[in-house]
C-alpha cells in the first residue's frame, strides 16, 4: 500500500497501486484483480481518481502509439499516452488534437473518462466529439469495443463516465489538420460582466478559442478576455526551448491568501491591460501556461486546495456569476486563476459530460476548513437556484442532491456501471 493523493492534495490515503504496462494482457489482469479503479496521471483535482484502501490500476505504462495515418490524421494509441507526447509527435506531421483542456499532462484515457473541454467548445465541442472508438476492459473479463457507431450507448456512458464503466485500454482519435504550431491572439480588457458577455457573443463567429480571466476580488467582474485562432505563420523559428520551473517544496502555509490575491490580481490586470492587442504565440506556451511550472499545486500549502467549477444556463448566467463573485469577495477567498467563459449550444456525446449551453466559472480555493465549506454552500445555493451543475472531474465535496439534479441522465448511466469499479467520488455521490 502506498500513499496517493489527487492534484488538489487535500489528503493522502493508502492505495494498492498496480501498474498496467501490457495492453495485450491488461483485460485479463483487471479481471483477475476483480475490483479497483483506473488512474491516469492523477491530475484530477478531487476524488474521481482515488480509491482509498483499495486498488488503483495505474495506466501511465500504457503509453504506446499503435497506429497513425499522417494523411487522414487518425491515431490509435494506448490509454496512458499523455496529451503532451501525442501532440509533440503529431505537430511534426501537421496535426493536433481538436480539443484539449488547460494542461497537456493528462492521459488520453483520463481525457475521455472526464470528457474534457477547452477554450473552443463553441466550435469543436469536447474531447469525446473526436473519439472514433475505444476498447473497454470490464472487471468480469468482458472487453467492449465501442464508438459513435458501434455500441453507441456503451460509448456514451464511458465518455464522461468518470472511469466507472470499465478501464479504457486504448482509443482511436481523429486529429485536426493545422498549418503549424502558431496562434494569432488578441487580449481585450473588460470592465464588468456586461462587457464580458458582449465580447463572448461577438467573438464566437470569428475566433475559435475564447476564454477570460476574471478578477474574483474586484466585485464588478472586471477581467481580461483572450481569443485566438490557429494560423499559418511563415519564416518563424519553432519553439526552441521549454524552460521548466518547479515549486520546490510545500510551504508551511498557503501562498494564496487575501493579501497575495489582491496584489497579484491588480498587478496582473494592469500588466495585461498594457499588453492588450494582437500577438503571435506558440500553442504550447499560450494554451498550457502552467505546464512549465511543475508541482504548482504545492503553492496552496499542506492542506491543499479545491477547484470549484460550475456551469449555469445562459438565461440566468449573468445573475448567477455576479452572485458567486459577490460571495467570493465577501468571503475574502479565491484564486489567481479565475476562469470565466461561455459554452456553445452543442449536444454532449457523453451521458455524464459536464458542458451545457451557458456560462462556466472555475476557481481554486485554498483549503481553509469550515470557512471554505461555508463559502461552497453559498455557491452551491446559487448554482442550484440557477439550474446549473458542478464539474465532477474537479469536485471533492459536492452534495449528492446537486449531483443528481445536475446530471439528468444519471439513472440511464448507472445501467452501464461496472460493479467491480469504485472511487471515492462514486461512494460519495452514488453510494457504491
């Protein structure tokens, strides 16, 4: 048994860690063990990737490319391949993943199980929209090959299914053709939420990537709107070096506090305001800024941190976001990285996928015990009243009633549960 924690570092519990490294025998291994949970690179913030006092099948050893067609962009790989490694290989042939989250340090299997989204949901949807097929190993020994056109209900349950339908062993993906690794970017300061929604709406037609940073302590919803398009940029040197920094140790107290937040937010807003306008950026440095700061989760100190990400319908979005920002400011809590963006009107591939048409707000919160729990109860009430939901991939404490109301296909999904697979999250929210 070894101590394992998720990226939020809220606690560290004993697990039996079993490495999967041979896809040909992975299904037999899983069936022989009988009970457990797949874990990728453990970048989930909450407890979706934890199985305390139980078994974890670690999939990072399943890290091989199986087949790649550089003409069509179809790629088959094992589930433990990191998005970073996949994209560094494929960009040399003029292809990239259509959808990625804010980090490349997650596995293909984890991206499918949590149906991750990025800054271009209004154009290209979620990761699951670009999965052509996958192989699922169940604890009863069965192996299911499924996709949009083959066993589509198994596919819909597994995409966004939090790893609870079986262990994803391999997947086939459709990449997108790109002219190169460069983006044309534009940074636009905004003064309040009315300006944010205007920018979000007016940018959808002409910009693929749209996202904003919001000053969670300003009280007025000021922020910085970022938008970008992939572009063919000739005669420009490729990214020569990737400077990597590291948070070397866990400080005795969180470095994220009321004083540091106010100083950082003001400095960041003013600095980016002066840099507003167009620029050229490499896709890695622009899209994944924290990937070169290793162990950044240590900044939050020994008690760890929560991420709270919600989505609420557009018709109630402005009022709900304003209410959440007001509650956060009143509590004197929040994060440097407060992300506000809109989702497009797209139908999810997965039964339990998070995005829905509306607006999503995501913030990190240092764990301050009851103070933080009390703030979350206020945020929950706002999300509940607005008819919204919380992102399970990042959750560590959502109440069961909010989970059940936020995911209306839960009863249908449970028909595809693997009874041998369990996680902290499933026991907390589903009961087993």
